[in-house]
């Protein structure tokens, strides 16, 4: 069961994401903001301070006596006690004026990757310029010497190909980098593939085996989907712990800054069967925070098979993710298909025991996308699993934004704790981010393979009072083997919050462990309705719960 709220908010004009960048998809710097305002940097909804003194004056080339994680926490806490300052220097004009083609012509020299030949992990840097105008300070921590050394800008690390301005070859200094990416032998032994990218505000992406760039994570969401200006916290610096030998885990730390909060983040990145990122964050509130989103995931859903006829496009589907998956206990998994509707839509899923949530791309068949460039069938799914025990009472929110093009992220999901965060509060959250494909490894119940809907009227029938009546078809796969004795002992269970239904039927499909549930739905045209359906045997669920929000004039 979930609560929903339809919100009517203005969209920010800076919602743009290039589809590809060079040979790989460009990491999106897509931000959601819901009030128009003049901004010096489009990642913020606040006027920049006149004081742009670097926040890193207290952390330079020096030996630190304590663990770097403790040092990062102390830094974040001390900064939270003072006024907010946007701690970065303006970048040179030649960089801020780069266009897309010029920027993509600046390439990092792979032979100059950090730790190449010394560790399975390698790090490459992103150049400042184009959309990426906020410098990020990078430091390298050596566990043997206890030295924290700044990794300063060096133009020799980059190749400036045409049409990048030739003057960039002579650039002596810049106030930092735009971000970095981490490589590791993910798909083939001895070949370092990209597994993580940190670029733009607090955005980052993970890639598992065989994946192409898709959804993004964020460090924190503040005031998302409210009538208040949304804040976009920024990772202003990273401390990378130099790996020793063949270590299979890379540890690094980040300082997060925004007007309302500072944060110290510890990341531990590794690869098992999937890419796994352990995240621990300590938040220090500068101000009362009306709404905070923990472990936000951001993605794009333009259309699926149901909505394809609305788009003049040869591709049957276009999306990075197709549904929200959440688990509250061993026997309750819920699947909410994503939708690109006509208005902003906010849904909440309350729980007092969250086991995990994520955005999933279950369709892995190229024929369902037919896009040989974007490779939507290879986009990763991602799961958030709380690690710090029970996160307590709260809710997962799913925010869907109408969109007419695929270059803007229009879906965000996050956890909202019930307890408010007030000025002076310190909060700690630990969780694990894991990539996967069509099925989460810990899921044992059957899952939704597809769900489609259509009018129950006859083809070419003129619209009438029954045109809102719908037929739903939900196909389940990976349903635990059911032994049929004295008839079928599995049944569909359907619940509605409004409206009525009839002709609920369960059909065994001619494929192993696949079943179809179908029914007719007669809505109350005045009220939205949440529909939920699962298959059960002897009163116990054998599948996840399919969940769907029907709204008047949806079709």
C-alpha cells in the first residue's frame, strides 16, 4: 500500500543530458529544481557568497595524526558550525565558455592513470569546463607515510584534440578538476573497465559487469518535490586512499557542502559478482531541514510498450529504468512500474522496516529497445540496502516528472526518515549500493515480467462513458514451481483503493514458471486508485506485489 500526492511545481530550465560522450555515455548532470531564480551556478538555488575562499585551506600537503576518516568527520563538523560558503574559485573564462564538442575533445591520457601498474584500481580525472564549472579538490592519502597530499591540476594529463582551443595546451593552472572515474578489471582479466564515476554536484554512477551508463546516485537530496527551492549539495573535495598492492577494495572520503548541511562520506568500492559500494555518511545540520532524501537514485523513463504509440519513434521502449522495487520483509517485495504521465506525480511507500529499495531495468532484450547506440538493454539496476541496522520508521518516495525527450532524468527515488533533522543535529546513515541486472540476487519470489493495459472496448469503438474502463494483464516469471494437485492451488489476490473489478483470471503460460493474471477494472472517475496484485498459495505470497496508480484521465 502507498500514499500518493500530485504536485504542481515549476520545472527548472536546466534539465539537459547529452546522450553520449565520446565512446561512453556522458555522466548526466541532471538536476531537479522547482523555482525559477537567477543563479551563478545552475546546481544551486541560492545566490553565491561573495566570499569564495577555498574550504581547503585547513587541509593541505601535510601529515595527519589521526585516521583520515576521523579527520574528514572533524572537518565537516567544524564547517557546519560556521556560515555557508561556496568553497570554490571561479574557473578561467576559456573553460566556462567551452561548448559540448570542444569539451568532449579534451581526453584524459589513460597511460597517466593514477596507480596504473601498482593496483587493480586506476583513477582518471575529468577536466573543468562546459557544464562542469565547480572545481573539486582531490587529495591522495598514503597509509604508510600518513601524508595527505593535494593532487593539483596538470594539463599534461590531458590531450586537447580539435576543436578544443589550442590555448588549453599552455594552461598552467586551474582550481581543480570536475570529478574522476575509477577503473577496475570488471569484464576481462587485466583490462581496466570503468566501474564508478563521480562528476557534478553530488552525482555518481556505478557500472556492473556488461553495463552501459544509466541511472545515477546522489549524495543527498534536500527539499525534493516540495514548494521550497531544492538544494543540490556538492562534493567539494575527495580524499583517495592509495591502495596497497592487489587490494580488492578502494576506500575514499568526500566532503559534502550545502547551505543546510555539511557531510562526511566514506566510500568503499569493490567488485564481487556485481559492483558494490559501501557508503557511510555523517550529516551535520546547519539549519532545520524540511525534507531530506537518503540514498537518492535518479533515472530516466520516457516510455515503455504502453506509451510507445504516443511517440513518433522506431524504438519500442526508451528508458534507463522501468520500475521501483522495494522490500520490507522476506515475504513482501513490491514492484511499481514507472510512468511518464501528463503531470508531476509523487508517491510514497511508508514502512517501519525497510530492507531495501532500488530502480531496476528488468528488460535485457535488445529487441525491446532497438537502440544500438544508447544500449538501453544494458543499463544497470541498482539496489540500496540499509547497513546501520534498522533505519526506523519512514517512507520511500518516488517522484516522476513529465518529459518529452530522453536527455533529461525525470525519475527520482529516495528514503525519507520520519524524524525531522534540526539545526545542530548529527545523523549517521550507512548503506550498500549494489548493481544488478533483471533480478536482485536476494529475491526468491516470482517477479513481474511485464504489465500492460488497454481499453476493454472493442477496436475502433468510439469513446463513451466506458472508455476509462481498463483491462490489465500482468505476467509473472520465476514463480516457484507449483505442483498442481486436484486443480490449481495458486490464486491471484487483487486489492483496490477505489473502483471495482471483475473477471480476475489466472492462466499458466507456455513457459517454465510463468503465469498471467488478468482482470477488468472499472474506476471511480473522481478518485485515483492504487491497484495491487500478487499470486499466493495457501495464503502465502509466491510472487512480489505488482502495484499501479490509476488516475482519472490517465488514458
